[in-house]
C-alpha cells in the first residue's frame, strides 16, 4: 500500500471489517448509517468520520449514495515520525 489511497464508493452495504490503516469516510451524496465499534452515527451529505486503526466499522445506505474513502497507512505514517 502507498502512504495514501483514495477511492469512491457507491456501495449500499459495507459489512463489518477492520484494517490497519486510518480511514477518512466522507459522504458526498445521500445518507449512511455508520457503525463504529458499538456506536452508530447517521452521516449526511458533507459529513465525515475518522476511523482509527483496528476499529470495527460498517455502513448501510439507501437511494442515491456516494462516499469518498481516504485510507492513510498507519505504518508508513508512523515510520516518518
């Protein structure tokens, strides 16, 4: 993985998963019910959420939906400090 990866997603369901990167999840269109560990958040257009390393997370959305996901490699970032 490079230091930073960027992708768009219009998937309506992202099952619970975890990764070793920091993730910035930004809603560009629509609404998502985002679960982070044991907390739930309703994210609307222009909302974002930062997911720290090794945190379980998932989301569900309906209708027109588009999100941007920016993943920052924790190992690359920590090696620079």
